[in-house]
C-alpha cells in the first residue's frame, strides 16, 4: 500500500527535485523555475510544498509571499504557483491536499489572502479560491497610433529611452507613489526590483521610460503575447504627466511593427483608459485571477482602523451595529463604540443587530472593489476601491 506524505521540503536536494518536476510538467525549462526562486528575496524552503508517494516526490506547489496595502494597512498575500503533479501520479488529489494544508499553514503564519492565476477555475474552487473577474482592453495598432498622434499633437514632447539601471531609483519612487491608492500591487523593495528584472529578462524595447528634462516622469513595460498582440504589463506615471503614457505606447508600437493589436488590463482611473482605451478599445472580461480569504476574523481585525476611518468620513448617520458578517464557515462581529470599530470572533454567544451574509466570492469583491449593495452601513464599510495587479508580479 502506498504511503503519501504532504509537507514543505526539508532539504536543498528536495528543492532540486521540485525544479526537475516543474520542468517535466510545464513547457518552461528548469532555469525558468530556478531563477524565479533564486531571485525572489521572499523565498524560503518552507514555502515549497510537496506530496511524496512512497519515496517519490510526485507533486509540488509553490507559495510566493508578498505584501500589498489597503488604505495604508499591510496585507500579507500568499501567491500560489507552479502547481504540478507528475502524469503517472494524477488522480490521487495530491495538489488538492497540498493546497488545503498550505491554506492551514498560511492561516497559522499570518497570511490574510491568497491569490493565483489559472485557466482551470473549477479545480481551484474545490480548494476554496474564488474568481475575481477583471477587464482587459484590446485595440488595433493602426487605430491606436492614429488616436495617440491626435492627442499628442498639442502636448509637450517627452524623450523616450530604454530602461537603464540609472533610472531605477526614480522608477521605484513613481511606482510607490502611483500604486499607494490601489489595492493589489505588490510592495516592492529594491532587492525585489533587482530580482524581478533578472527573472523577467525584458528586452531593450520591453521596458521604456519617459523623460522630461532628464527626469523620469513615466515608464512602460510590455511583453509579446500571442496572435500578434503586444501586451502592456505595467505602466506608471507621475501625476500631471498622464499623456507621457501615450508617448510610451507609441514608441513601444513603433518598435514592434509585427504586432497588429495591443492589449492592456488597467483600472478605469488609469490614464491609458481615460485617454485611449475608454472609447476605442474592445473590452473583454478576464477570469484568470482567483482569490481566497485565508483568515476572515484576523483580516477584518487588522482593518478595524480602516473601517473606523471610513465610518468617520461617511455622511451616513444611520449605521447599525453590532454587525455579524458571515462568509462560508467563518463569522466576525463588528462593534462600534464611541466612534471606533472593533472586531470580535464569536465563540459560544452571538449577539448582533444586523446580519450580513456573503458568499466568499462576494465578500472578496466587497473587500477588493467595494460593495454594490444598497445597505448604507455596508456601503460605508466597503466603499468603491480601485484594484490593480501588474502581471510583472505574476507567479
């Protein structure tokens, strides 16, 4: 009878076996997976999990830890990637078992949320992840260049250059300033930036900067997608220099004449959307992002200062507390006393005045994008929020 063991790796040898396994299952070569781990400063052996069948490492899943921010509060996210099982061991639910135990491990180790990217959503729904749909926008190159030229006609000219390490400090500053009002972007240290640049291996035309009097005021990163589509992977800018994004797109398209379309997935508050994509591009709903709340009471407790501030800022007077929030098998009670909100994980006694029951997918949307309900208390707690995740951070 087979013996199955689910756990993090324990030796560097087991890590090497995982790299071989991923290179066997996925189209990428071994170096792709090794560099992604080697250059990530957040990597630790405890984040690589395996399923051993007798003495064989038959499946492996990687956690990529990172932090994002919600109104200034650090949110710890476990990115899930490199989910793989050797063909001869499929049908034993090995990766499902790994994902379940990784979820328990993340809960014990202070993670708030988990994120993954997939095209097989039903597989991960079984393990508790839910789809959070986004929109991408696709525009023909010829039409795009025509619109860009007309809108740049009366604006200042910017100098466009390929990325150079001398610009990194300025780009980091733009990134930090630009992303602070969004939920989702990874908080990047200099070590993370340097590692990311190594594992992405962007070409000369894939990372461009816009200069105004030798000062970086915007930047653009792209990749060559399928079917002659140039994809925007990241675009940041300094407030007041929104049209620099158009200059960057124009230069990127000129450098890639073989492409007939370009594509971007940006929030509606981004300059690319308002200046170019809103009236010209074809929107498409994307369902490859899946999120999971790892520990609802702990997450809501961490956000109690945010909720207090939102309640203090609202003009709504008729808010009702205590509020019981239920999602899946988890409950949390929100109390409001003397203008300050506190969060309690109910034990034997439930005492509340308002009940808010949400499916996990609905509560995720409330947290990340804002609630669509008409309830005034809920709208005050979960107002509309802009969401953004650059695929340069994908795992």
